[in-house]
C-alpha cells in the first residue's frame, strides 16, 4: 500500500445529544444527512457537505465507545468543551456569518481578512467543537 492509496472518508464530532446535533448540523450549518440508523450500542449518524459526497462527519456520543473506560474518557472530553475542529470553504463567508449569527451560533472570531488571502470567521457548536468558515479574498 502506498500513500496514494489513502483517502479520508470519516471524521467524528463528539456531542451529547445526537438529535440536537443533527438539527444543528443539518438545519443550521446545511450539511446533508448521509446515514442515520441504529447499530449495536447506539445510532450511526453521519452528515457531510453536498459538494463532497465521500466525506462524512460521524455525529458521535460518548456511549458509542466500545468500553466503559473509553466512554468515560469521551464524556470527560465533552465536559471540557474543547473538542474537534471542522474547517469549511464557502462561496460567501459574509452571508454564512450573518446566517449563523442570526441563528444564535456562538461566535469565536468575527469576520476577518487574513494575510494569507482568505476571509474567515469562527464559531463553536453547542458542544464546544470549533467551526471555521472561509472564502478566498477577491
């Protein structure tokens, strides 16, 4: 196997309420539901951007971990409020910023023009995961 054989298909986002997370990521952020089905120990729930059908974000809760120790560690990470980071490219970051702000999503960083040619902003989801959105400066 070579490094050119590798493709990324899934990343996880830790939450404590999958239904609330589904509403947030689908209805507010605008991701598509990819899979939503029960599985042993929980619910397999994934979402992803319409433009990237091969990428899925697993909406994971601590109980999905295979052992009580791992579930407890995941719960501790969730309680800390510092989880993962998702960075998205968007055509109009100003319009998305307005939409998310109006929806009451917690702003981490207002819109800013970066010296590396991007205009971006940062938010947190209700579980502390970092969400960044960027557009190329014209």
